[in-house]
C-alpha cells in the first residue's frame, strides 16, 4: 500500500504526538511520584521539632554525642514513636551493647513504628558523620540541622518513604496518578485534531506545485499558481510561475521560429521554382538577366541556411573561434569599402571614420561577419536618400564601434528585442524589406564571445544606432 505525502505527514504527526504524550505522561508520573514522596518526607522531618529540642538540650549538658554513639536504646527514647515525658540522660560511662563480633546491634523496630521511622532516621555530627541510626543514603536523605547557640552541632538525616503509609496519602497519590492518563489522552486527541488539518493546510501549496509540475510535463505551459505565503513555499511558487513563463515563452519562440523558417525558405524556393518553370515553359528566356535573378534567389537561400547553421552551432555550444591579435581598423574599413557600392545604388550616403591601430584579440572572420551583418541590416532598412555613419575609436581599455542610420526609426520599447531571433518590427522594418531576423542575433552571440557588448539605441539621424564596445589589446600610443 502506497501512501501519498498527506498520509505520510499525518502518520508522522500522529506518531510524534503519541511519543511526545507518552514521554510527557511518563515524566509526569515519575516526577509526581518522586515529588510526592519527598513532600511527605519533608513533612515528617518537620514534625521532629521535639526530637531536635531534646537532642539539643542533652548536647548542651554532655558537650558531645558520645552518649548516643552505638546506644540504640537511648536513641529510641528520643524518637516520637514511643516518647516519655522527659528523655533520660544516660550515664556518661554507659557503653553500648555489642554483638559477639564486637559490632553494635542493629536498631530494633518499635512496635508503634508503623512508618519505619527508626529504620530511616539517623543522627549525624556537625561534620555529617554518622552517630547512630541506619547507614545513610546521603544522595536521597533530607537533612535538618540541630543548633545550639546559633551553632550547628548535628544533623537529623531522614530517608524518604518507599511508599505512602497513610490511606489518605495513598488515595491522594492514586487519584493524581490516575488523572494523568485521561489528560494525556485528551492532549493526544487535541494534538491530532489540530495537527492533521494544519498539516493538510501546509501541504496545499506542495500539492499545487506537484499538480502544476504534472501539467508542465503534459505541455500545458500556461498554468500559473497563486502564492499563498511569503515563506520558502511562497518563493517556490513564484519560481514555479517564472519557470512556467519561460517554458511558455520558449514554446512560443519555437513555434514562431518553425513558422518563420518555413516561410523564409518557402518564399525564395517558390520564386526559384516559378522562375525555373517559366524558363522550362518558354515563358521567360534563359538570358543573363534571368540567370542573375536566379543567382540572387539562391544567395538569399544560402545566407538563410548559413545563419540557421550558425545559430544551431550557438545552441550546441560548437561555434568555434580562431582568435589572435588582429587589426580591427582594417577589418572595418574593408567591410565599408565592400558595401559602399550597394549603398550608392540605393542612394544612401555611407561615411566611415575609423581610427588607425585598433587592435583586439579576436576571430577576424567572425568580427568581419558582425560588421557585414550590421551594414546589410542598415542598407536593408534605411530609406533611399538617407545616410549611414560608421565610426570606430578607442577610449581607455575599450574600443567603441558605432553604426547609425537615418529613418525609419524603431520605438524605444522594441529596441532591446531587435536581437531576438526572427524578430522584426511590424511597421517600416518588416519582411517586405527582406531578411529573416537572424543577423542581429548572430552578431550579439559573436560580440559576447569576444567579451564585448552590443546594444541598440535611437540614432540622432532618425533611425537606429548600433553601439559595440570590445576590450582593446595592447594599448597603442597616440
């Protein structure tokens, strides 16, 4: 039989309550038994006032306890079990009766001594050495001083009663001890009545998290839990909701990515297929113009496939870099020169201002890929007749690269999302201008791999400003 977590918690609470109540009842039983016996013994010791007074008076006359040392008959005269009007003062030269072995006889138990006082009471001198009476149990015996002129000359030592002798005492003890069991049972019942509902209440968020986790395994990523507290369970619920949001976002991105990839591949493939079928049907002639059109379509597909391959390498952690100390100024200038013709064809003014000697430790091919992607992105989305400025300079231990263009612009809240895969601004910078929305995501990955940072900002020219900073290598003297 398998128990769920609620059953296990109830079982643990029940067992713990039973053990605690049993331990409490046992401790109370033992403590009351011992305390009650000690209480009766203290009362008995307090009733020896006359014995203490008689012993003190005799000690004043004799000046020592020698008159009682081993003299059991004289000692019995001082006990309250068989008293006479005045205890006799024994002769100082009286010797105690001894057994043939030379040891004193054991004290006799008087017929009137129902509580066994004579077997439990002893007289000690001022240094607590035994004078008369049974051997002492100093760990349990109670002491009462015998004082003479504010000086302690001896002690009465009384061992506790084994059990109460009085019927009234026994009835009182039994009544108190018998009351322990219903009290313990009531405490156990109360603990279970409170503990079981409380345990179930505390387990509610745990069960909710378990059910939510099962929902996530079924692909239901839109599930959310309501936090019930601010403790560890509350933080766990918040973490679960964050995880669910991330999984839901990733699932949406996956579906959107599949749809975007399918569309991006379908569009050039459809164009390529249509052009080839038109040539086969004789609708279009196979001339240089048509060959150039087919080549451009194939290049679009090639760039898309290359970008997808690079992103796959990024996800797998297999995008490699061949780093060395390189001249970044030369790389930027070569990329600008290569793109200048395309900018001119679109009537966009491309101006470049790059400081010389900008050295970095990086991969020349990957950094060239970043600059090319940024220039193509600016060329694609900048309106004809616009302007694009590319600058690079060094400040301290960092190299700063800026590429800003003119209109159209991007809203402030959409700028950080430009580096998301397949993300496009729905207004001016849309699919009609080409591109799959992968270039900037690849740029961000490459720049991060070079311990740099790339951000998108609003441009003073009216468009977008791409800002890159990279660590400089070996500072160059001005």
